[in-house]
């Protein structure tokens, strides 16, 4: 009996599919550099990098969630809620109700706001692990709850003039979103720190191996001793942390907070993660691939704006990108299985 051996063209096709994010990045860069005037200018590069950073933070958290086989639809609403929390603390502090108001300096209010985002992620995790609510439904519910809480915090109004004051120790709040360090925006340094930490966790720690194990085979992971519920709880809390960080950055950058901040941000996060090679069926994904995916989505969005494309068509195009990314991912999985089968057959000859 003759063993089936994968032809060379299948191996080449599999390599192209694995490098699809880089291919997409090169294509969008080449296209917009020709079609959009000044797209490659230094000033536009800074703007694009800031937009990419916001998408990338959310996409990193989303990557961990999707690797476990879940989804987090609430990240956009967490962004809006945390922006409003930061704005409230800068403008109003915390009224103790006894004629005394507690004010927090910049780093204290940042810590409090991050805890709010982690708290919403914790609620998502509890709903999914303890109450057995499907991730789609659980995070859809918290999407509405967080957005409603953001609207209630100001009756739908904007918190303006978040420049802070020296007396309250909040004058440095705008620095988070607008400051530079060694010639690069602070948010880029924050992105580098979060990305490196996430990469280290995913590739060098037992927790990272457990995240992949849960997404690859949850039942098998549980039988092998993995604390599945704790792993899921962590990924949703980390996703909430990343969303809270984006809310803080946007409020600091605009020096204003609006409850509608972050609407549809979850679409960009999912698109970047999937485009970067994260499998929607779980068990596969890389942080650096997600970063490249965020660059593709960011460049696509900014390039379409520079070309004057309607925001309605931009939404349609992003949807098409998500669908194509999933279709290509499924094609890669099938081809990968065929190549693996061919290799096993050849080795058993």
C-alpha cells in the first residue's frame, strides 16, 4: 500500500496561509501608499501608530479569550465605562456623604479604573464558569450593563476638561495619552510592555500552556489537572484590564470622557486577533500575530479615511475582513490536518 505524501504545493500553500497576516500588511501598505496622498508621511505614521495601539490592547486581551474557545463582546463597553470612571475621579473625586470628598492622584485613579475593568472581566468569568452561561450571552449581557452604567454616571453627558490640577495631583493625567518618552508616545511604550508580558505568559509559563490546553481540548485539560475555571477567569479579567487601559488612554488623550466611547471596538479587536492567526475554534494564536493583525486593521481604517471612503462602507469592509479571516483560518486548519496526516503516513512506511 502506497502512503500518501503531501505534494510540495500544499506545503507552500500552508506556509502562505500561516504568513497571511504579513502578506495582508504588505498589501494594504502598498495600496494606500499609492492611493492615499501623504499616507507614508511621518506625521501620519504617528497617528496610525496611536490608532493601532488602541486596537492592539483590546486584541491582545481578546486573543487570550479566543484561544480558550470563548469570546468577549463587552470590551467596547468596558472602554466607555472605564473612561467615565477616570473622568469622574478627576472631576469629582469620591464623595463620602459626610461632607468630605476623597481625591486621588493620577496613578491612584488609574489603579482604581483598572480594577473596575478587571472587575467586569471577573463578572464575565463567573457567569461563564460558575453559572455556565455561554460566553457570547454572558459578555453580551455585560456589554449592555457596562454601557448603561456609563450612561447613568453622567446622564449621557460628557465629562469635559480632564486636564487635572496640581492641587489634586492629577495634572499628569493628560500625559498618559498625549505624552512622549524618548521620542515615542507613552501609549506605544505601554503597548510594548503589555505585548511582551502577554507573549511571555503565553509562551514561557504554565498558565500560558494551560490557556492553550483549555482551548485545544477543555475536557482533556481538566482530566490532566488544569484548573479550567481559573484559566477562564484569568483571560476574561485580563481582557477587562486591557479594555480599562484603553478607556484611560482615550480619556487622557481627549481630556474628556463620553459614555459612548468604545462603541464597536470589539469588532476591531476580534478582527485583529483572527486576522493575526487566532483560531475561533480555540487552541491556536500568537500575540505578535495579533499585533500585526491590529496594524492591518488600523492601516485599513486610516487609509480608507484618507481616501474619503464613507464610514458606512468602512464598517462593511471590516465585517468582510472578519469573515474572510475566519474562512482562511478554517482552510488552514483543513490543509494542516491533511499535511500532518501525510507526514504520519510517510513516517509509518
